[in-house]
C-alpha cells in the first residue's frame, strides 16, 4: 500500500461506536476535503449518523438496509469486472451505486455485517482495475462507446463515499488512476477523445461523470481533475453537445435539453450543483433553479414522478401509463432537491423532498424493502423485482432511501432545522459544536401531533426552524404549552429563536384532512384524492366483491362532502407499519347498470400510493368522475397487434391521443383491442380513426373492410361480429382522404354480451412498401 499524505490523515479521524449517546449508528467524522468550497452550504447534511428515524420513514429506511442492501451478493455486482464484458452493457453501474447506498446505510445503522460487505466490495472492486486505470466492464476494443464512462462515474461516487465515511483511504490510488485515465482520454486538445461521443443521450450519460470528478478534485486538490470538469461544461455547449446550461438559461425547459433523457440529465444537474458549490458560478445555480421550476410547474406527476418513457416531454404531457416514473429519475430528482436545499436553505425544496419520499419513492419500494419497481406508474401493477439484471432502477431506489436521514433534520448557521417529521432521535451539533438532541414522538402522517423534546447540556440561545407543510391549511406550534405566532421567513421556515433549555417541548399540529385534485389535460374528467401529504389510490385488494377491479370505480362528483373521506386503521394485509391507515370514501360503480342505481354511494377504501399494489393487485390514482353511460370501453384494458412508437391510449376518452402499430416492418394484419374484466352488453362499436402518415396509418380496404370481432367468453376466441361499413375505399398506398378523428360504426343486430372487442384489418404501407401500419384514436362501444 502506497503511503501518502491522505492516508496519514486517517490517524486523526475519530471513528467510534458512540455508546455514550446510546446510538447504534457509527459516529463519524467525514474525511475532510483539501479544497474549500466557494459556496458555503446553508444546511449541513452530510452525516447520516446523526438522525435515527423510528416511525414510518424509519421502518422504510431500516427495511432498505436489512432486506435489500445487506442481502446483495457482492460477487454478482463484481461479475462483469472480474470477467469482462459482463452480462450486459451497463452492468458495471451497480457496484458503485450499491457502495454509495450501503455506506450511507452503514453510517446510519452501524451494522457490522454491512460494513464487512463494504470493505470486501471496495477492496475487490479496486483489484479489478486494469494497469492503465480502466475500471469499466468493456473489452479494450469497445471502450468509451456506451456505458463505461458512466460506470467510472458510479465507481468514483461509491468509493469516494466509502472513503469519506469509513476513513479507509485504501481505494484512493484507484480513484486517482480512474480520474487520471479520464483526464488523459477526454478533452478538446488534439489527440483526445470527445466525451460527448463516449456514450448515450447526446452525451448526457458520459458527461454526468462531472459529479464525482468535482468530488475527486475537492478530495485531492489535483488541478487536472478540475480541468476535466471545466472541459465537460464546455463540451455540453459544443455543436454536438446537449447544451444544458444555455438551454436552461434561455428556454428554461428541461424537455429542450439534449434528447430530454431525465435520469442522465438530472445526474448532470447534480454534478453541476457540485461544481457550483466548489467554484460559485451563479449562472449554474440559475440554470438549475430554472430546471427545478420547470419540472415542478410543468412536468411533475402528482406523486413526485418526473418522466415517462424515461424522457421529459411537452408541458402537462403526463399520461398515466407509458413507462411512467422511472425510479432512477425519482432518486435523481430527490438528490437534486436535496442539493438545492443544502445550497439555498429554502423550505420549498424540503417540501418536494417530503412529497417525493412519501409518495413516489416509497411507492417504488416494496413495503418490506426487499424489491423495487422500475416504472412505477399512476395505475397498473407495481413491477417489483429483486434482481439487478436489466434494471438500472433496482440499484437506484436504495440510494434514495439511504439519503433520507441526511436531510430529515439538520443545522444551519442560526441553529437547528427540521425538514421531515418522523418519530426518532436527531443528535446534532450547532455551528459552535454545542450538542443538541431532538427526540420526536409522533405517528405522522397517521397522526396530527408531533412532539419534539430538546436535549441540551445547559441553556443555549439558538433558532429552531420548522417546515410547515405547504399542503396544510391549519398548523399550530406550541412551545412549553404556549402557542407561538407562525410567520414563515423568506426561506419558508417558521423560525423560533430563544434561549432553549434541556427538556423544552415543542408541540406541532398539522391538520390532516382530505383534498381533491381535479384532473386536467390527460386526466380531464378524473380526480385524485390526497390525505395530508399522501396521494391515495384505489387498490383491487381493498375493493371487496362489489366492484370488479379498480377500473370499475368512479366518484359521483368532485365534492369532498359527498366523498366523505375518513381514515381508519389498515387491515392486516395493508399494515405495513404500526400506524398504517386506509381511507374510507364513497365511490360509485363506473358503469351504470340496473343493479347499481345512479348516484348510490358505495363505500370503498383507498390506500396510500406508497402501499398501493404491494400485494400484487392493480391500483389506480386518477379515478373518473361520473358514470359512463356512453362508452362501455372507457379505461378498460387495451392492447394492439404491435406496440408501435407512439404513446397514447384508445380508451382514455380523448380522441386527440392515438396509437399506431408502426415498427418499420410489414404485416398482413393489425388489430386494436379492448378487453373487460366483467362482460358488457354492446349494441354498437365505434372506431375513431388515428393519424395517417405518408407511409401508412390506415387499413387497406381493397382486401375487405376492417372487421369488428368480439370475445363472448373471458379470454375466449375472437369471432367476427361485423365490419366498419362506412370505411372508405382505401388501398395500400392511398388513404382515400381519411382524416384523423373520423368515426366508423359497426351496429350489431342485437345487444351482445362481450368480454372483448377489436378491430382487425390489413395495414397500409403508403409510400414505403417495406413496411405497413395502422392507427387508432379511440375504440368506443355503446
Ligand atoms: Zn432506471
């Protein structure tokens, strides 16, 4: 082992299990940086050992450590490094992501089994480094073409986090060699490679190595690492670059940056904020704040998810099902808010943190912590998985949960800041090193009261900052039994400055009540129910026998008095923590029938989005308002012969969204189908035409008009019930003047009970005979 000054530094580190404070966590003094930051953090939250959560948040943090992080097979993580090129092209990212999450979790819990794994992983990973410093999973001939700068990014993040908190600096030479290799390989000098071309998504993927290169610069003080960071910022603005900063300063829209790839872009922005912290360029912060505002106002789902199809899209273009809510995006969005909170000290970022943690992040984590979902959409089934294969998100989710203790409570120049409310203990140090303990007792968000007791050696003058949730209409704060006036400061926190004494009690009350969000754009005609900070969802496991699935649920109107939402203790299957609740609400059957009178309320129970679908059942956030008297197929399960390249729906009641079967190939037949859980009696079927293109998008009627087929038994055989008689005389190459939105009807001779209906025909090829496809906007039935 090479001796150097960094390693000598370790002798001065204090690493003990702090028995005096009665904490299980490892009491840590992080390894200091050599380079001071130009921008001082407003909030100090670099130490996950200070906050021990024991309520709902604590249960999820603990489950993440005990049922996921400590259970990971480290040899599986190293497989692609030990035997290159590994099982798939970006398999190299997992070990660094695990090192980051597991280190934070170990600092929080002090679990010796996890520490043992960490030491093994760090040592074994560095053994896989090649002589020239390369620590990716690619063969030499394939280097720097896809995801290996990306893997170096995560290896640096993981190993730097490991060194910082364990004090074991043995991986430092390996990190330096990685940094040196990147510096020698990429740059705008002659003979060096263009980093934009070294990976996917207009360079967003490889250039996200900015974040750990800034960290490596600060840790070592090596100027060349900073030079590489400066080169990356220049490369962003090259003609072939993603133009991150310039786009965010001018257009102020994240969907206009690069190709809009959300995970990679937010990873770059997290690096940009690290760069801002180090050098203090205000334009960088301005660009990031523009990105934040744009996402919050135009591109954020109600649960805190922030993408579909892994991209940012046009304003309010937020379909409920279209590979919505990639968990990697959820976690980098969380990190982005945590960075902004740390840098600015503004409560609006803590507000987003509470919202994304309690809804989308926990919604992606299986309640017992053992598995994660990749796309966690606004309806459907939670796609929980516990393997890493092909799942970037499976190693991202645990990072988000492991970060929670770092920002739940912290300190600033004036005193103590409380961001998240959960039972537990925070052992903090004021700026002058005075120790202050906060013991919080609550079952929030299942209980309105939050009691915080201060622990102090004597008397101390400081400010206690409390985040008042923006969703809450009635908050109160009592100190030692006296109500205090609530006037948030410019940073958004209620600040109470006084001389505090040991045992002083602060009692907060956040009135928990239901709220309705009336849907617009793609959720026109639907509403979502929230309770306190929680987004609620229907879950098929809570509906009983009266409604056949979540799509059979509707609300009579958007009136809270009619819905009469009230919490009650969760039944056993939904008791994911001692305070778990479900929410009784008056619903109506979606479809009018003789047995269910219009307007008759049917009490059902909703569950928090975080717990929805945990038992494997279907769930749904946005619930239609009013009974469907016209279209019997609305919101039912849709499918088509080929998935196509447009994300739309034929059952959403909106004729402006359409789908296609385009895949660049020819086909003899295409179909658009809707199937039902419970049978419906149909008298007629209406096919609303989708968009036509130069190279197809219609049915070729020269071989016969498109047929309407039905299933008379569940998942039964398709039988022809009629044709779309008015369909024009199209050919393979002529759309015969067809327009998007045109309606074609097939009338049945008598009402027919069906479980499914589809329209089938021969797709048209337009001017490109090598392929053919059809298009549909809606399939309706009465
Ligand atoms: Zn992912």
